C-alpha cells in the first residue's frame, strides 16, 4: 500500500470508529432507566468490549502493514507526517 491508500484506509477507520462510539453512547443512554422494562434492555457490560475487539481484529492486517510502512519510511517526513496526523486526530476524536 502507498501513502494515499493508507490515508484512505485511516479515513475509513475514522468513520467506522466514530459510528461505533456514537452507537455505543446511544445504546448506553437508552438503557439506563429505573423501570423493569428499561432495565431488561440494558446492554451487557461486555457487549461494547466484544464489538471493539471484532472491529479491531478486522483491521489487524492493514495495521501491521501500516506499522511496517512507518518503520521503513519514518525518516521521510512527507510520507509519515500525514499518516501520523490522521492517527492522532482519530485518537483525540475517540477520546472525547
């Protein structure tokens, strides 16, 4: 993969992760009432963990390629800086 393809993939990961976080927050907000019917709909505490594990496992091979790309091109700022900026943006966006 080249730099542009990695950038496209990171944009896709950003979209997937943002949607997953939004879904998790929405599910968590809708499941916290005091009546019995709402309590039965409360999500299992590990459901989000399992969802994230599946999501990350699907991205594993491309993540390994990205790490190899960084190892071989870390000295070329024009190649590594845009990817690093996207990774940091994703990290900060999901940490809200």
